[in-house]
C-alpha cells in the first residue's frame, strides 16, 4: 500500500519545526529516520496531513556530557549511539541496547527520539531509558519541559507528547565507577522486536551487591523497572543461588497478557531466563574487573 497524500515540510531550525507543529497540531508528524512512522503510513495506520522533516536539524544529533549525565540528541542514529566512545564509556547499557536494534539499514536511519516517541513496548531505547531513569527534554513553541522516561511512556504506542511537541534529547546518568551492565533479548528472527528483553546494571562493594537495576521489556504495555525486586537482593554475595533467586523474583513480578502466539507463561519463563543470563554476565564482568 501507499500512504495517503500529505504536505511535506523541511524546516531549517528547531524553532521553525516547532512553529509548524504548533500551526498544524495533531495533523502534523515529525519525521527523521522514518523506520516506525513510514510503515504505519503505508498501512494507513497513521495518516498525517503534514510531515515535518527534521533531518536538517543537525544540532539534535549531538552526543555530549552534561555534568553527571550523558545527553543524546533526538536525531542521534542508532548506529551512532551504539558506536559512540562517549556512550560506550559513560552509559554502556545504552550502547549495548542500540547494537541489537533491527538490521544495519535500520540502525543507519532510525533515531533515538523516533524510537522513544513511537513507544513500542519491546523497543530497546524505551527499556534502557526506563531502567536507567532517563530524562527526556520535550519542546513546543515557546516552552520546554523535562519528563522522566517512566512518566513519558504511558502505554503501548502512547506517550506524554502533546500534538505540538517533539523530543529534543534524552539524558542518562553516567555509569558509576565499577558499575557493569548487560542487555539480553529473545526474538524469533534476527532483527525482530524482542518477545522479552532484559536490561541490568550491577555494582559490587566488598564482594557484595551495592546497587542493582533491573528492567524488563515486552512483558507489559510499557517497559518495567523492577525496583522492588532489586532492593530485596542488595548486600548479598552474587553467586549462582543469588542469580537464580533474583531471576525467580523477576518472573513472579511480571504479569504479561496472554497472546495467541505467545502465552503469558512463556513470557514469564523468558523473563526468568534472560534475567539470569544478564546477571551472570554482570557478575562475570565484575569479577574480571576486580
């Protein structure tokens, strides 16, 4: 199929883009990589009357350190995020997640901001943002606001973006000294969205768990950060029994809906398996660095 007719706009500045969004409201959609929006338009699941092409706004592709946080512009391509030395050093979980997105062509064109705004429940960027507590900067004509990732992602394909707003950037806390991370996912074919994905960070102190973050994607309409699970396993030595116990607790904490092709019980089992694998990798990294 082909998309419905639309008017095309290519603003030369962020202010011009925001003026177009303010003028056309819900009838307009920003587009950069188009990896999510264009297929929806081809299937007539989305029919914006106006497309606002952001590709000339190069300032939105920057990746930079801002104090104790790493700021990634909305137009940063998945490949750039995965390969950035700054991201790999200061937010390795983000780089690990970005490396698993789709195929090479998708990573070359798709953008961080587009992925977050699309809000697929199994998307890598959404999961990493929730797990790390990322903050998103949103803009509309004459105003900007900062929203926590957990408050931005409301439900499947639904965010807190107003019709005249767009994502400018996302900022992530820099990894603490000695903190390690792992990203694990399971999909039926290479390049597909995950049936379940898991993100984890771990820091040890004196051989015991000083900090732990766990996030699960694909098991609910939005990614889940399992803080209640993680807090119950601090201060312990992270051996095989600890890993198995955390994984079981994570399995019990998720409540996926049944699906004709993917039963809820299967997603719960995948959650347990992937949490165990992610934590085993984190422990391995911690021991290697000790």
